[in-house]
């Protein structure tokens, strides 16, 4: 158990819909990262938040957005869903003070868009 | 452009065999990490290598960081079915905490 929690575990929805994925980082970790993992693209970095502020952006679509709340939990919002958005979405957290940025991953949310 | 290239992409071996997985880059990394991921689960950090030429051992797993800090390898001795999974190497990209992942090596160890 990494200490990072994600809900829900599975999500099935239809094209055009909007969903929210939730992540709680390890106790004490200020930094949260979101990744998308699909069979053809591997593990792709989406976005990072540190203590409530956006820190880095990766290959995140404009239809996707995220935020980190004062209690440090984070939400990833996916809207106008398309079939190609079906993937595993992972949240990770780290102690940004670490020089090596070792990240601890949650169990993921499997999103299926029908 | 994939900054970290892993090889092989797929590996299927019998229990008891040895294997090596490679992670290569044309870029220098300050450190490299290895993760193992089981189906439907999140990646789990195995080790971080930080010094060129460094060798770290984790039971039957041996990790090496290249002298020039552009490559790393993972060697498994006497593989067991429990070693089955996706092995990912990753390295920090620029400052700020972003990690770049290799595409992974899918290992299957048959009893």
C-alpha cells in the first residue's frame, strides 16, 4: 500500500459526458501528479500540482483540468469524453524536497468510455 | 520523441532463467528509477540509482546505472512467476518534479 488513494476504481460512462477522478496523496506529500496510461501510449504525464498551485503541465488536453485543494487532495476533471479517453488514470505523490523525485502511485482509476 | 528507450518490450521466460532489461537514453539523467507494475495496479518504486556506475541489489534484482548516467539495466537472477509484470524506468525531466517514463518491458515468467 503506497498510501495514495484514488476513487473510483472503475468508471464507465458515455461519450460527451464529464467525470471527476479523485486522489488523496500520502500523508505529508505536497506534490500530486496525474498520469494517463493506455496500451499504445504508455504512461504519460498530464499535470502536477504542488501545495495547491499548478507546477508543470504535460500532454494534457484542453478538455481535461485538475486542481488541488487546501487539504491537498486533488481532482482530475475530464469533459466531452471521447472513446480514446478510455485508459487507466493514475495519481502519484512525492515529497518535492527529494532530489530524485521518487513518486508513489495510487491504484488507479480505469475509465471506460462507451 | 521517447527520451527513455527500454528493451526488450516483451520477454517471456521459464522459471529459473536469468534476464536483463535495458533502459537507454541519449540524455544525461541526474538519477533513474525503476518501477514494477502489476496488471490493474499502480507502479511501485523498486529502486533509485543516482551515481554513475552505481550498482544496487534488491534480493534477486540487480540495478546498474551507466558511468555516463545515460543508461541503466535491471538484471533478475533465477526469475520466478512472482516477478511477472511491467518494468518501467523513469527519470526526472527538467526541474519541478516531472518524470519521464520508458515504454516498459512486459515480463512473463512461466512456471
